[in-house]
């Protein structure tokens, strides 16, 4: 299997895994506002640790993704920034890797 398909599978897994819990939140919480969602992520020290960890990973990903997208001339890369906040970095990071692999294949085949 090509590596790009592994990234695509991981992207699908990322959206399914995160949204499984997001849907549970929306079905069970009395207050389903975004502010309450964020507030609930800060209820325990382990949750705060995970939020801090993922935040650093997300912003590091943005720095790398932007420079890599411009270097390789990847189209529509910018849509992944809002999707990271609307869906999950567990979806957008592997999806960007899929987009990057597609672009590298085109460059290597001379289609660029």
C-alpha cells in the first residue's frame, strides 16, 4: 500500500475517534456551547496537560505545514487551519500528509 493511503486511513481514523467523543458531549451536556466545551477541557490537571500538549503540536504543525505548502506549491493547504479547530488535528495532520504525498508524486512524475 502506498504511504499516502496510510495517511488517508489515519485521517479518517482521526475524525472518527475524536468526533465519537464530541458527539457524546453534544448528546449528554446540558450546555453544548463552544465556551462550555472548552471550559470542560480545563477541569482536571491531566486534561489541561493534554490541551497544552496538543496546542503546541498544532501550532508547530501550522508552522511546518505553511512553509512546506509554499515550498511544494500545495493547493488548498490553508483550509486545514480552520478545519483543525472545527474538526481535529487528528484529522488535519494526516490529511495534510496525504496532500503532501500526492504533491510529491506529481513532482516526481513530472506532472508538477
